[in-house]
C-alpha cells in the first residue's frame, strides 16, 4: 500500500465484559503512542443510517498504512488484544486513507 497517505483503524464494539474493555483501553494506548496512533472517533454511534449499531465506535488515525499494520502486529498491541478478545462482539478493519 505504501506510505503516501494516512491510514485508519475502524472498530465497532459491543461490550459485554466491561472489566476486560477497561484493561484493553489502558493497554492499547501504549501501542498507539508508540506508532503515532491518534483517536479521531471514540464513542457511541450518532445516527445509524444503515446496518446494526454497536455500543462503541472508534477510528484511530496513523501516519501511514504500514505503520497501522505494524501497530496491530506489535508486542505492545498484542498484549492489549488479549483483553480485547474477551470484550464481546468486535469488527476491526485497517484501511489506507484516500489520497484522491
């Protein structure tokens, strides 16, 4: 994909285990800070125009696609992901930005 544009993690989460989610959130920041991740969206859905809503919607911006993927595979994020795997229903995609 290259490093020409920013990239994004887009996550939709239904939390059924609040303790695991809080632990995940306390640890994911370590990886996000290391890889330049910045929260763009972090909260409940506003208008759900189509599809099924989730309790939490998150968009994290990264400097580029390669960095976003490296963050996901990093030991720091994988330590947080152990807790995310216990949270509930999750959709997560990593997408390159659009340069026009």
